[in-house]
């Protein structure tokens, strides 16, 4: 616990000197601050998967189509003695393997490696034998047991080649930023019934509210551009908030970068000015725990491309309003944060829910189409009963674990908080918060509202995922996202203020930089 709660510092020598001088938490961060000379290098490449590979399906469905390569953007940032490597890609998992590779190749601390996933759902194969990241409460930490798949060998071979080249490509840059707006491709997927209960609003539910319903969504589409001494863009970052699920169907896997990849490539071509290779641009996923892209299970690749073109056009419109940062240089740190947990359900409630789940699984295995709701969860008709049953099978172990603790008098041994340090980076006037979870958008909004910088970009899916983390107002509800603890091994329900503490820790770190 002490190791993960501490403030991760970029330079052990400077940290020791600062501590010896008796500096405060913020004083140590300032002592390790920017040299005001930021250098950047970036490379973007694509890796093609294989038809027949295992996709991200809970029923073992194989990849039936490869519609595009999956893109990776590797960036190296250097400010004096501090270096940070950012890897932004369209796959999930393989975090520890990636950090090992970057550390070995570049010689920088593991804490200074940031792996951002777009959280693309569209048939992404695993690269290093990682389990799917969606049903685990802690990152997978057994790299010695992993074997590279064919896709993984290609992916990490390309990444290793990029890492070899990046140090020699570093050049001084200034940081420019703008914020666009996009409201056509996403919707808030947390619905409310008349009795106040909540549900996962899937596409078949969304269309009942109207074809273009989107509800409460984050419309921000920020763009960050790094320009060299001649004013030429050499790299960029973009961000948006929404699960990329338009080309996704878990029982018919297709590999495609979905709309984040399409939009990011558009920006890269635009920054290149129509000549030469596209400028490498990385996509950062926002706090989209309660936000989906439209047309999940039914949109397909064609609509994902159209949505990407919409978002890309919003980014391009924003580029006309780029503003140069007043603050030079870079800061980076990891800051401690403990997300509080609450009490387990009673033994009586757990027994009733276990009985309900076992009955649901039995009926689903028999092909019963009337398997739509169970223990507060709801499922779409677009999934087969077999798949719905598999989703409930993933919940059952948690309830059996919780019941065992209750009946044996050990409920007080369950964890009291999730130790979840946040990754905080300042690039000029831009603040970036990286969260190792699927955060609700309220967490991102809190970070933006309290941040001292002109542009603040909250991101989920950074260096692995602890699963869904609610903001305070959404804590305690029963639908899939708010009650995700039931898919973990094993974590109690969250307690208020829940994920708000992540935003507060990030803001505290940003303020310590200034």
C-alpha cells in the first residue's frame, strides 16, 4: 500500500534533495518541475489482425472480418531530465508488457510510461495473452506467464522499432491548443425508469426516445498540437468522450479502429497540410463510463467511418482557433487517490439474488428469449440468450463471495478503498489527467471545473482499468455501469464521494506544478 500511495517522482536524486530540505507535497512537485524546454517526437503505425483470431467475445466468437489495421501512436516527451513516453492505441490490455518494453528500450522509469486505450470494442485481439480487461478489479500483473500472439509479435515489433527511433527524432516544440464541440455521435447510456431505477440504455432503448436522442453528454473535442521552431506541426493529441461501439458486435467480431481512429487520422492529414505523411496524432478516451456511441450492435463499419468523419470535421474546425500556451515546458507525476468502498449487501439479499441468477442462467442456456433482466441488469434482444447467460455467469461469483463473507462473519475484511493513483501531466497550458478505470463523465467534469489551467483533458483507460468508477451522484444505482463491482474479483460497492476523489487528486497535482 505504501508503495502505491506515495507520490511517484521522476528523479530519485531530486526527490531525495527535496525531501531532505523539508519541502511539502506541492513543494516536492515544484522542485521537480519543468526546465521550460519541451521536446517531442512521435510515430504512428498500424497493425493488422488475422481473420480467425479470438476476438473480445465472451462466447469465444472468432474474428470474421478485418476492416482496418489497429493504429498505435508512440510519443516521447522530454523536458530537462524528465522523460515521459505516451502510447495511445486502439487495443486494450498488454499494459505491463508494454511498460516493460518501453522501460527496457528507453531507460525511463515505468511510472513515466502512459498507455492510453481508445477503448475500442471492435474485435480487438489481445497482444500478449492478456485476459479481457473488463472483468477484473486490478491490472493483470504476471508478464512472465504471457506469450505473444501472432498479432502481438507484429504489434510489439513495430512498437519496439518506433521506440528505437524516437530519441533521435526529439525536437523543441511549443504547445498549441483548441477545443471543438461534437454532439452527433454519442448519447448518455444511463437511463431512468418511472420508479427511479436505472438501466443500461442500449440502442434498442435509445431509439424509443427519438432517433437522435443523446441526453447528457460531454461535447468537448479538444485538440493539442506541438509545433517545432519553424511552426510546423510535428505531433498532436485529440480527445473525446464515448464508448467506441458502433462497429461492434460481440458475437460477430470485426476488427476496425472505429470512429476514434478515423477522426484521429483525419486530424493527422490536416496537420500535414495535404503534403507528405500525416502528422502522428494520438487519441485519448474521455470519462465515458456512462456514454456510448450510437448504433451499438447495428451500426457497423460504414457508420463508424461516418461518425469518425463527423468528429474529424469538428476537430478541424477547432484547429482554426489554436492558441499558443503561455506556460512553457512539462510536468509529470503520479498522485495518490483512494476511492472509498461501502458495505456488502445482507445475506438475505444475496441469497435471493443468487437464486434469481441461477434461474436466469438455466433459462438462457435453454434458449429462453425472455431473459432480458436479472438482479438489476438488463440485456438487449440483439444478443442471444446464450450470451446474456454468460454475462450473468460473470456476476454470480461475486455474489457467492459476498455471501460467504456474510455467513462466516468476515464482511469487515472486505477492502475499504481502492488504491488508484492518478497520472497527471502538464504540457504548456494543457493539463491531462489519466485514470486507470472507466470513469463516469461527472469525474471528468469536476476535473475540468476545478483545474487551474486553460484546457484540461480528463482521460480514462490509462495504464489498465479497475473497471467502472462512478462519480458521487451516480453511486449506489443498480445498472451495469454503476454496479460494476459485481463483475470484479472482489470489490465491495463504492461509497460516496467515490470517483470524485480522483478528480480532486488530479487538480491538487496540477496546482502543485504552478
